[in-house]
C-alpha cells in the first residue's frame, strides 16, 4: 500500500517538475536564475565579511606581537 502511494506521489512530482511543452527557454532561465542577490544572501554575505575582517584584525594583532 505504501509503495503504491509513493508511486502516485512520484508521478505527481514529475508532472509538476516538467516544464510546459511550449515554454520559452529564456523565460525558464529567468525564472531559475535571478541576477540580483536575495536579502538573505546579502545578510549572509555581510556576516561572512564581518567575520573575515575580525579574523584578519586578530591575525594582524598576533603578527605584531610576534614580530616585536
């Protein structure tokens, strides 16, 4: 019984995932890959940038101590 339900669900997912027969490739590409970063991506990039900057500052401090 569970296998039957799985097969029905898999068929539905395949139908949903299939692009329309007469879809324009350029429209599909625009829908998939947006050129602008999302707000989440921008926030993540800012966090990474802050962590990298802090690590570099710490390394510079350690290097200064070691070269005295």
